[in-house]
C-alpha cells in the first residue's frame, strides 16, 4: 500500500534533512555560477558598447574628412 500512495519509508524520512542540505548547496553553487556568467556578460556588453562608440566616432571622423 505504501508504494501505491507513494508514502516514504521511515528510513527515507530520516535522510530528508541531508537531502535538503545537499539541495541548498547545489542551489548556492548554481547561484555563484549564474552570477559569474552574468558578470562576464556585463563585461562583454560594455566592450560591445565601447566598440560601437569608437566605430561610430571613426565613421564620423572619416565622413568629415571627405
């Protein structure tokens, strides 16, 4: 009957806090990696913006020269 209702065995209930701690550790690792990736994306966006700015200035300078 336990299997039909999906009721955990008593041993599984005792292990649950450890599983919660492991899940929290994985969540913290995920958050750290996510933040690192977001920082890298921010750096790339800044470089892209600077490139467009410099390229635009270069085009304007060349246009004025002609």
